[in-house]
C-alpha cells in the first residue's frame, strides 16, 4: 500500500469548520435519559432547517429514512477510550463505539421521515438531545446502505437480542450491569 505523508502533513492539526444547517428538536433534555439508539424508540421530534437551506429539501419527502449528522454540542470530553453504555465493564476504543465523547464530536442517527412542512421535517426514532445543531442530512438508500454478512465486533458478544424491550437510556443501561 502506498501511504503518502503529503496528505497527512497537509491536514494534521488543521481546523475544518462547519456551519449548522438547522436545529434538532426532541423531548430529550438530558444525556442520561436519552435513548442510545433511535431504532429502539419511537420518539417523535422535528428537524428545523434554516430557511436559506430549504431548497435543499426538494424531493426529500420521497424517502422513508434519513441520516442526520449533527454536532454533539454537549459532549464532555475528547477521549480515545470510553466505556460504552452497553458494556460498562471495559474501556473500548472510541472508534469502536458510538459514544459522544470523541475527538470530533459528530453524531450520526437514522430517523424515519414522517412528514415535511416547508423547512420542518417531522421525524421519529430520535435519540438526539433537544437543540442539537444539525450539520447535514443524507437520504437512507437501501440499495447503497444495506449490507449482508455483517460482523458487529464486541456488540455481537453482548447478546442483546432483547434490547428492544429495554429502556435503553444510559441511566437504565447502567442499572442492568
């Protein structure tokens, strides 16, 4: 493999800046009581797109699911090791978990699109704190995004087949240990 130092030297230590395109609105106000994954809850909420970005929503209503990329504005650190909420006994590498305390605190969630009203998207399956800045939206496309023969690392070993029946907030998951 040819790994060029040119690219690393160009970007290491450089700032990359993003501007929010909107705000995510949900009933979740505390990290401890926010579900860790949207697939396990039906919480409804709204994604408010700033008016200048509204034209970018053209045709979005034809998709069932969306990826929301957002800034973890209430992260409390930038750790390389963290205990995941599903496995509080062992530190894991931050890039092997979905914890918010990351070197670049960027979140990714898949939500169901329930409706569009001008610059407001009604969504369900929200696992995001109220008032979180939205960085981008991408459509979930089954033909591109679905994979087979998947290994889910340490998560496979946790035997969490019944997780949909849990209250999967950080607070409640700590009680299960």
